[in-house]
C-alpha cells in the first residue's frame, strides 16, 4: 500500500490472516477460562467436595472441614 489507500498487493507476506495459531479458547494453564455453573469445588488438603455455586469462585470458599481455600475440580 504505497499511498495507504488500500490499493496494493493482497495476500502476500507473513502477516496475512488473523488469529491463526492462537489456541482453542482455553486459559493460560491449559484449562478452561471459566468452568461454568456446574461441577464441584474440592479441598486440596483433605479432598472434601462441595457443589460449586454459580457466581462464587471456588477459591473464595473455605473448606467446611479444615478451613483451607477450595479449588475447582
């Protein structure tokens, strides 16, 4: 695009296409970004499981048995 008006060669060079090779919609650590409303929260210390409550992250919930912060199953 010598004049910046949109005329010029198209489809040449490494910058063609968008979003290729960006992953498949997963989070940083290979898991899901948001796991959704279902599932369980589990205690990493004692293994106690409780049903996940929509809108409340598992890490904000304390284990009812030992008091450790829960994680998503």
